[in-house]
């Protein structure tokens, strides 16, 4: 007669198993949340690339207009310098948006535990095709 110690041991082992399962589920949910968050940040920074390029193009065109207006004496040198400054800042923002996207992409890869840049070229192309399709669906859903 063991005084119920076998029953208590089995019960303790069952409770430990439940605790470990709950801990595993919590960890899996945390990983999924991290992946989803980083995907959303990456999607936003990907969209920011085109927006910042458009802004840089508009700033370049404005700079050209201001240069022409300055050569005709219609605007002051300060306005011309402001337009040049805005064009330079816009170009910098466009370059930074690509950098921000790459940082966010690396965070997605790190969260998922897969580094696509280490894969074969066909895998990289397939990944970016899936990513483009994801962004196209997200953009269509936003409209």
C-alpha cells in the first residue's frame, strides 16, 4: 500500500503536462503575434517606398519650376533655396524608406526563423511574388 502516492504522482504529472501545454501555446501565440506585427510594419514601409518616391519626384519638379521662375526674376533666392532643400530632404526620405523596408523585412525573417536572402534565387523570387500578391490583396481590401 503506497498511501495514494501513485495517484498523487500521476495527478501531479498530468497537471505539469497541462502547464507545459499552456506554456507552449502561449509561446506559439507570442511568436505568431510578433510575425504578424512585423508583417504589418513591413507592409507599411513597403507602401512608404512608393509614396516617398512620388514625393521626391514632385519636389524635383517643383525645384525645376522654381529654378525657371528664379531665372525669370519671379521668385527670390530664398524660395529657390527652399525648393532645393525640400528636394534634397525628399530624396533622403526616399532612400530611408527603402532602408526602413529592408529593416522590417529582416525583422519578419527573424521572427519567422527563415532568412530568404540565404535561399536560392527561385525561392527569393517566389517569396517576393507572394509578398506582392499579399500587398495587392491588402490594397484591394483597403479600397
